[in-house]
C-alpha cells in the first residue's frame, strides 16, 4: 500500500545521513479529513526526519504546489503552500519552520 511505501521511504531517510531525497505530502482542501491521509505513525516518522535534519527533507503542501512547480519549471517554496487539514498544517509548520503566531501575522501571497 502507499502508506507502507511512504513509511519505508521515511525510515530510509531517517537512517541515511547523506540522503538527498525530498518527501512531499500533497494535501487537498478537505476540511472533513483532519489527517489528510497522514496517519499518526507517518506524522511521527516525518517529524523525526525534520527534527534530525537542519535541511528539512519532508514537506506537506497544498496540492497546487505541484502544478506551480511544473508550470514554473522550478521547485517552489513550501512556505507559500499551506495545507488546510490540521495534521498536514502541523507538519507544514514544522518542515517550513513557521511558528503559529508568524502564520497569523499574515500569509504570503501567491502571484501568477
């Protein structure tokens, strides 16, 4: 299953110091799914990867990030693509280094 593959990849990232892989959780706009498909165990694994690396290799972003990266032919900053679901938002804050009070001061605008 996709959860097993995600878990295996996060475990590999955690055990390898020279791993240059970036793991991206693409999240939809659903306010009903509070986990956005990110199980508690996947969240804990992703948190460990972020905690063990100064260079965050795990991102949780709104799905429009992927479209914008392809359209602009570059890796867009995750800080501009906050997901809606609470668990995904917590992972986004952790990986992007955004504190809750910083987020409330004003969200970054996206211009196309």
